C-alpha cells in the first residue's frame, strides 16, 4: 500500500523521464541523471517507513512464535497506520521521492509476507486465501506497482497522469484500502471461501492491469517517450 495522493495536487516532474502535459500527451524531456543522484534518502518520511516496517516485522515474528492473534492484529495495524503516516509526512514536508516510493513498496511486501506467515500459523484454515493473495501481491502487484519507474511521476499515486483507468483500478484510495484489508478481514471473520474469491478477483484485476500497462509502455516506447 502506497499512501494516496489527491488528483489536483501539483507535483514536481522527474526530469529525464516522460511528463504528461495538459492534453494527456506524453512529451519526452532532455535526459539527465541529476535528479536521481540528488534524491535524499535520509528523510523523515523514509525514517517512518523503516520504523513502521521494523515494528510490524517484530510483531509478526512474535505472532509466529506465540501463534498469537493479538500480535498478528497489532502487526497489521502497525503496518497500515504506518503506511498512511509515512505517505502523509512525505507530502506535508515535500519529501516525496522515487527512492522513497520504492522503499515503501518493498517494505509493504516485507510486512505483508511476515504477517501472512503468522496468520497461517494462527489459523491454518486461511492458507488458501492467503496463498492466493501472496501470489497476487508479491508477484503481480509488485511488477505492476514498480511500473511507474519509466514514467515521469514520483510514485504510483500519480499514475493517473499516464493512465487514469490503471490508477483508479490499482492506486486510488479505494483500490489500495481494499487490496489487502478485504482479504485479511474476511479471513479474520472466518469467511474463507469469500476471502479466496476476493483474492482471486484481485489477481485477475492485476493480470489485466499488467496487460494494459504493457500495451501502454510498448506504445510509448515506439513513440520514444519512455526509457
């Protein structure tokens, strides 16, 4: 989960990449390595990402060791609240960077996989829906979410500038809020078939999204507007 941004919020383009203009066309800019080299890693937002990730990881490990539902819930809550907090802090302090976005994306995967392992230990009946979810989130969604990198945006939260449909389906506030939480909540309530169906539905949506993004990137590559 990458914390949501508003459509009307201006953002600094990434020089050297493709930047959409008002017509929706994608216009190439002069290449340069300066913006990437100049990105700061030691930001407060990145520090929050690291702290919330380590805290969620520690709670998940405790849940694994103790087979504790309480530690499991605490791990998920730490992960979700921390994910919202680091994104909000990055926006408020002007510390949004592509490096920070990748850190957030990879940290989410660590939090999710350890919590998922603990969940299966706590309740083995969740193995099928959690397994489907992990395949979707760790493979399909990871490839898709990192797909913002060839474009002139700071993170997937601005991908509506390249493709509004992909943004709404994958990185709008609603899409991100339901991707993980809907499966987890259904499992917690013991609705295992529903949880598996939800996870499978998200997996199909990710396959479609990857297909659409691949078409977009091929079209733009032919036009010479993505690297």
